[in-house]
């Protein structure tokens, strides 16, 4: 089981860091759905790992990160 948790955390980290790299390189913009989805899914995975590992600071960090990305996606869906 720990290997599965490690794999999940790596996927989450790659999604968030990959989105950050794409943003910094100018490939993506912060308002693009793919950027927001990468952040939402990545932070969601890392939140799950933090809950499994009982790391309160990381739970707060990643759950907030996911919530902000999710809120941004909902706002984009609703229009300007």
C-alpha cells in the first residue's frame, strides 16, 4: 500500500509542477481550463495522501489549493 500512496503523491506533484512549468514557459495561461484542472486534480490527489498520512498542514494547503482551482473552474463555467 505505501507504494501506491507514493505513486499517487508523485502523480499529484507532477500535475501541479507541470502546470506551473507550463505557466512559467508561457505555454498555458492561468485562466485556461487545463491549467485549472491540472491544479485541481493534482491538489486533490495530494490532499488524499495528506489525509491518509494525517498531515494537517498539508491537508490544509492542498485542500485549499484544490478549492481555489475548483472555484476558478466553476467561475469560468458560469461566464464572466
